[in-house]
């Protein structure tokens, strides 16, 4: 729904609330009209049910309100003496319309100075768990989100098994667009294996299904930093068609809302307004070769010739040990009778490997310039590949570009999928929303996300531009790092030198684990000492 439609929906809910509670307001010593006035009625209701003012904010936060609104229904019933488990269950099952019964039929009285503490230990547990979920959901949605590196596209810069803390404050927290879903899970509920949100993912029904009408318009809380060149960015993959982000072979293509698309982390090599070009695998921005931070390590694939063929398992093991000593751990396989392929290795690793006496030659595996590599925009007229790509302008909101039949394949998906217009070529003309045009003004900022592992990364070279509304946040901290995370728990090995280190920065990584533990123990002993001192003073 649009903002206008949501406004009408909101006003309708206020009328429903007022009609169902105005007598209850009066019984609590308030005025009947106070039950109808939007937002103000929530403030008054919090006073009636003796709950803090910030509950008003919580009942309007998407996802969080799915817990808080039922809680308010139950608390309202309790404020009028209906505090049994059955009353609470009826409140929830009737979606709050039980209050209509209390308002018009039941003979209830307002309970002043009621006890807010649950009557049973089970009630205390439920209350504690619910509010722990609320607090965690707020932090997860608007402040920080955990993320684990699932693939090797950023090796050796960020490693598979790095557990990241992603800040949503830097670029601004995106308010959930999917209004009905489970808190703190992405596209699938763990164990149950079912979809975690209410949405019709059939592409043909995306604009007609009532479920999709519940989507909120895009809105982002202002951040304190803009995306810069070479920032690591976590975002939703624009071309995602997976049912589950962990299953890469779905039974069909799934159309997913923006905030439920598969999360990825890449390096933003080009920002809105840049012109990008790739030559021999190296990125050039506005004509200048992109210089990466000193912690970054680009990786390429290499063709290797050896003096002796790997005829036995012993030969294979020997070469693998040589590769491991050179810090090369990606796939190594035969591509012809005398040539082998290293899937990914850094310059530093190759320099160490090629000096081994068994190595005849090592050559970077670069595709030829001008050959079609089935990359974005997947049009044979653009003979681009992963190593030679562009030049390509990265659209910036408010800028205008010429739009013709030749460059339409570049901007077709952007105009239709991300900016909501209908565009197509008719002969030598371009038709936009029913009108023949020769230019287009972009409505959003776009970014170009790539992996440092240049020959083993599915990135923007495959699916193109990333609009800003797909951006989730900026990874800032590695709180845990596990080697062998995809090999089963028995093979897990902590990388202690990466635990509690910053994602960004210059020079060698510094772990803050020991200072953190010292701080935790220090606070623990201080609190214990303070409690003893307070108890001692109270006995005097």
C-alpha cells in the first residue's frame, strides 16, 4: 500500500479502537473522545493500564507491534478485572474484539492501583521472554545485526566463517517493509522450515495479492555516514529468486520483498555518479585505478604448469601441502594434460608458490578483451566479461541519461523493477509509460558491489546495480571467526587472531578480546563489591 492508503487504514483502526473502548475510557475517569484521537488515545490508554509511555512507540514499530498490540489488548482487559488465562486467550484469538464485549455487554469496573506483577511464575517467564524478544528485535532491526560470511567472494579480506556485527546506524536503519513476519529471522523460520513472513511470492500475483498490500512503503532513518568507495556493505541481492537463502536450487523462482531478499556482503567499488571500468580484472573508477585498503587482498585464478604430473595420490598430497604453505586453500584441479588451475590466490600467495622447484610457470587466468562472458547486462551487443567490463555509469538520483535502443538493456531492469515504470523498445524508439522518450532521469542512487575474489564471486558483474533501498548496513566488527565452518562442527577451529577485531582499519588486525574480558570481569567484581558495601551500610 502507498502512504495514503496506509493513512486511511490507520484512521480506520483508530475508529475501530474508539468504538470498542470509549466506555472503558469513561469508566477509567477519562473522556469518551480521548478514545478516538489518534496517538493521543494510545498515550491515555498507557495511563489507564499503568504501562510506561514508551509502549506508545513500541506499538507503532513494525514487527515489534505484532507482540506489543496483543499485549496491550490483554493489559486493557486486566485493567477491568478480566485477568484470567482464558480472558487473555480470548483477547488474542479475537484480535482484540473481546474489548467490544467488555465495552458494551459485560459489567466491568476499572481496577485502580492493580498489581502489575504476574500472579504465577509461568506468567513471569512469559512476560520476561516476550520483552526480551521485543528488546532483541529492536536492536536487530534498528541498531545492529549479526551476519556470518557464507562464501569466499571476499577472501582473503573477509573469511568464510567470520561472524560480523553489522551496523545499521552508519547508513541509516531501514524500517521493515514487510509488516507481518516473525521477529529476528530472515526468510525462513529455523527448524520449522516455513516462510517467516506474510507475502505472496508468485511473480504473477505480486501486484494483486492482498498479502502484498500489507507491505509498508520504503522508509529509512537518517544515518550519519554515506557509502564510500571500497566500503564493505551488507545488502539484499537485487536479483534474488531463492525460496530459502540456504538452498540454491529452488523448485521455481520466488518473488520476494526487498527486506526479505538474500543478504550478501561485498565491497562497494563504485558509488552513485561514478563511471566504472574493469581492465584485466582491476577496477578503474572515473579513469583511475581503484586503490584498495591495505588489509584487502585481491585474488584471481591462475593456470599452473608443473614439472611432474600428479600421477598418484601422494603427488596430489605433496602439491596440496605446497599450496597450503603458500596460503592457497581454494580448489586446485586439472584443466588439460599439462595444466592445472588454482581457483583463487592473492599476489602474495602466488609469489611464494611460483618459486617452488616443481613449478614451471604460473599465469593469471584472464579472459580476452572483447569476448562475451554472459555478464550484466547479458546482451551479446555488450561484449563484456568478468575481466574486461564497461565503461558503465553508475546512476545517481536526479541525473539524466540518454535512453535509446542501444543502452536500454543496461537500464531496463533498473527502470522497471527498482523505479516502477514500464519501458520497452519499439523498433528504434524507446517507450516509457506509454510515451516515446530519448532520455531518463534516475530516481534513486545505485551502487556497484564486487568481491575481492575476482574469479570466484557472484556479484554486480552478474546482476548489475544495487539500489540504496536494498542496503542493510555496514559491517564493523568480527566477534567470532571459525575456520572449517562448512565442514561440520567436529572440524571447527577458532581463528583467535580475528576474534574481536575491527572489520575496517589499516595495518595488522588487533584483537580486543582480552581487554573486553578484563572489562567484563572488572565490572562484575565492581558490582559485587558495591552490593557488599551497600549491604554493610544498610546494617549500620
